């Protein structure tokens, strides 16, 4: 299978590395920046400056900024193989918008990644367009699966995917910031505060991932009546932390819809 990646930035480069680790060795990266092409070539990747290099590709990953899609699509349409599959990772851009410009025989899939794909622990929400066969969708799921986990959702739910997992790493990092600062305020040195926070988040995530119990039950087991955890959770509730998180996710989903 020949793969073309249009856009060799952080996410494009991450996907190339993940697919290469999974055994895909026929990959070309289309990247306008000469400096970035040089970096990729130094890593052993085949590159090209022009979108026309997607000719012959079975799967094309479109990893460009949403505002660049309208410029790229007409060139892509003229260069694509008739039976190619295009996977768009451009936030907010709907499959129908892309399908309007591409030949009718080209399949379009929309995907929302997140940054942990850099370490192979990403989350991808995938939505097939109106003319995607099961076989082509399976191919896309397998490809993206080399960078983490994949869920298939109706495209009407992509704004929610963006809000929960696309933006989600920033929420975790925000929580980590506050925990580290709180630890320092309580007298810990910065290195100890960071180590305690990072390992606590990592261990808790793995515990949650490996448990059949809901997060509320796992939280309950840590929370003794009138104990230290109870004092913290009560304070969070009093300060509206839970509602603040839900409101933030709703705001992210609304912004995703606006971008689309």
C-alpha cells in the first residue's frame, strides 16, 4: 500500500513514524517547507514539495490546517488516483465539503487525533463519509491504529470527539500544572512535586483503563468520610470544578462546530 501524507508538521510526522513502525515503508510526505523536508529526509523519509506527489497513493492523509484545505483540495483532486481514500485530519472540516471537490470514486474519511499519538498512545475519532466501503474504513482504522486507539463515530459527533479527546490532553496538562503548583505551595520542591503529580496521573489513568468500574466508583474507594480526599473533593464541588470542566468541554465542542 502506497501512502501519501500531505503536511509534514508535528502530527503529520508523528503519523509517518507510527505507520513506519507498523511496517508501512512506501510513504511520501508532501511538505512545502524546505527546512522541514530536510529534517524528514534526514530521518529517512521520502518527501516532495508539491501535492501532485500523491499520484499513485492508495491512501492520502490530509494533515493541514483547516484554512488551507480549500487551497489544497483542487490540486489534490487532479492528482489523486480514482480509487484513492482521503483521510482528513483538518479540524472542523466536514466530509461533505471535501467530497464536493474530489472525484466521486474517491472515499473520504474524517479523523480527529490528539497529541499522545507522538508516543503511540493517541486517540483517534474516525467518521466515514458518504461513499466509504467497510473495507476502506477498516484500512483507515488499521493505519491510524498504529498511533493509538481508534473509535468510529457518526460525523455528527465529531465536535464532541474534538472537545473530549482532541483538546483533552490540554485539560490533563492543566490539572498537572495546578497539582504541581499546589504541591510547591505546600512545601515540596519543584522536582518532587512534578514527580508525584506525573506518576499519580499516569498510575491513575492505567488503573482506570484496566478497571471495569466507572471513575466515580474508583474515586469513592479513595475517599474516606471526613478524610483528606473528602476535604479536597468537597472543596472542588464547592468551587464548581466539575461544572467548570463540563462547561469547558461544551465550549470546545461549540468552537469546533463554528470552525466547521
